[in-house]
């Protein structure tokens, strides 16, 4: 089957209540796709899982009222400061917040990828995070040498219903180039469905070149692919596109109030509608 669809179709595949995996602000943020998800207004009550942190894109989903549960190790706008809709939402109890750490998120994805119920890790021992996550368990290491307890934490598998991210280039077979952003592969391996937007879609196979293919996520893991030039704005895209720091700072100021956020979002949704028409 041809995986190439338009942006409207791709966004429609994010179902209500889905466990949605999203990358960090440096990983290929699918801003165009998420704006289209918001514009369609069908994907509500989302369980957003940040891999491993969130930024403006997650703050935007919260401000739009689509997030029921958020699992993350941080949500921040970086040099632009705190994420205003996230902060306001936490204070109001707008959504369920599951505190995590970066290694714990990645461990949960690894367990889901391998089809095992949990992965053990030590770094959480002694932290307050464990006290706030009753779903994370601590047991004695059954393989420890005699001579005393050896506690170890167990992180349950973190399967995703869907993950969405943006890449510089893909081919028409659905192979997508992620370079060294292996967290994108981790999401895809743990997800039932992977949706990708790309700066460009080429006719040649990305798997034909021995060096290039090392950074390719094969089409086996990609369910839908849509063209979305500039699809990460205002974020950058690795070494290919620089972030628009002023635009991120402008968002930080506008989103301090719900009214300011709504005005900001309305302007972006108008642009999203135009982009959806262009890529249809």
C-alpha cells in the first residue's frame, strides 16, 4: 500500500483517547501535523507521552484542551522560560500528570518494543519520583549475591497507540531518514501506528545508499507519510533548519493567559488550514 497521504488524512489517524508519543523539541517536532490535529478537533482525551521531554508542541495541545493525561520528565520552552499552559494546567488540575525521568521513559519504550512487561533500572532508587508512581515497583534483585538486599526498580512497558514526528526526507515507499535521532526509532518500535511528516519526499529509495541507509527507519514501521515543508516551525530541524527563537518567545508571552493563547492558536490554525489545502 502507498503510505503517502495528505496532512488532513494523516492527522485524522490520531484517535480520541490515544496514547500519543511525541519527541522532544530537538527531535523533529511535528508542529504542522499537531496543528491539523487541533483543527480537526476529534482527538480529545489524549494520553501524551513525551520522549522524553515536551515543549511548545505539548503546551499547545494542553492549551487546546486535548490532553487528559501527560507523562513526561519535563515541559519547557527552553530559553523562553516555562511552558505557560502546562503550568496553568497543573495548577488547575486540568489533566493527570505522571512524573517521570528521561531514562524511565526510554526504558518503558524499550520494554514495549521487546514485548516484555517491564525493564529494571537503578537510577530511580532513593528519589521522590518513585513515591509518586505507584505503577513503578521496587523488588529485591533475585540474582543478587548473598549478603543483603539489592533493590531494583521495575518500569512497566510503555506501549504507544500512535507516535508522530517530522523528518528531513522520506521516500515514496515510506522509508524515512532519522539520522542519529534514535529516540524516534524507539517510539516507532513501541507504537502500534507511526505517522511521519517530511520536508520532502523523493522518488529514489533511501535504502539504496549504504551510508544513508544506516540512518533510515524502514517503511515496515511507518503507517502514513505526509509532505509538510516547514512542518516543525517555529522549531528547527536538526542541522537543516534553525529554530525561530523570537517566535517561541512570542508564544511564551502570548500564552501566559488563555485568551492570549486562543488568539495565538487561531492565527496558527488559519495557517494550518491553508497548508492542509496546499498538501491535499
